[in-house]
């Protein structure tokens, strides 16, 4: 997957509004549409959408203008170009809150509760967790530049999770989000990893309540993937410290390739080629390709 590079040149005056589409009002329909279009959701609570909602846009000359989010056909067309937008009915609040109560930290809960526009993945988990100031006008251009992600890289895993949520589909999606973060722009890596953590925690809970014969080995894999997170975020020395708690004898056979990848990638990131090379033969070819992006971050 190519790095998510694009330059947004927006001129509200020139955006065609002939086919402007209203925001959806069904979250279920919006999720399905987001899956089919490989887009993120742009969501807002119904009460916030019932009033004036000014947003900032940047035109082709870099001039920032303030306009209304819901009154302009040009803005509606722009939003639909990059997201699947949906207004969430207030009657759904308790149902949605019950799904995350006790499963998310307070920062997430505050973001869930605030009146601002927020970005969610096709399963309804919040991506832009950096809580916005409710007294500041949101910059739609900045939101598009940072969060209008093409999720085609995640398509198979997102659909599998959506259709049948179990340990395997949840874990695969969590791990795929980590890989997605490897190729993403630096300014959004951390939030993608935070999204991965949501699924990883869910997978761990499903695993703990399962009767998998390989439960302990799988739990070890979850621990090792925390080291992968550190690597993706450029915390090479932290990753090295975390790896030191393991010996090769500690590693279950299903995690040997992952352990080799982590050692190889860490030493490469620290520019210690001599220590890296002995691990290379055990690394899967698909993971060797990822190392190039981690080392060149």
C-alpha cells in the first residue's frame, strides 16, 4: 500500500453541487456503505446537527474561510467525497454507550460524548481520539487531510469482523491495523495504533473466555505485538528493552517468526546490522518488506 500522501486543494466555489447528497441518518447503513466504499465514517450527534455548525475550509490559495457544515451543497459534496457521513440519532446513545462502557478509557468516553464531528472506522470505533476543543471551530480541511483514509488495505479483515465477530476475526483486524500504521503518514500512526489497541483488547477478552489449546501462546503473541507498536512509533530503544525480557527458549513455536521479525527490525532500526543479520533467515518475506518502511520511517 502506498503511503497516504495527497494534497488537498479545495475551492468551495468550484465544487459541483448538482448531486449533493444529504448526510445519512442510519448508522447501520452508514457502516455497510463505508465498508463497501473503503472509507471512514464522519459522524455527529443529532442534537449538534440541528443547529448552526460552522467549520473552517481552506481554498486553493490557502485562504481559510468559515462556512456551514450542513447548509452548503458544496460542503456536503466534499464530505461525501472523502467520508461516509452520518448523523447519529440521540435515541441510540444508550445502546452505543453500553457497548463501550467499561471497555474504553475516559479520554475515549469524553470524545464519544462530545458534540463535535468525529471520525470512526466502519465498525463505529473512534479514530480521531485527540479531543477537540468544543469552543473552537473545527477545521474540515485538516480533518480530511489527516483522516480521510482509504481502508482498502483492511477490506478483508474489516468485512470478516463485521460479518462474524470472534477471536480470530478480531485479532486479525487488530494486527492488520498495526500493519496499516506502518505504511501510514507519521501524523496519524499513533491514532491508528490506538484503534488497533481497541480490537486487540477485545480479542484478548475473547481469548481469555475461550477454550483454545494454544491460549498461552496466543497471549504471548499479544505481548510481542506491543513491541511491534513501539517499533512502528519509532521507539526503537524501548522496543529493544522490551525484547530483552525474552530468550529464544521462552518463545512458543507459533511466535518464532514474529520474535525474529521484532529482533531483526529493532536492530536494523538501531543501525546494528551485525546483530540484525542472524535473525533475518527466520523472518517471513512479507515481514521483511515491512522492515523497509519501519527502518525508513
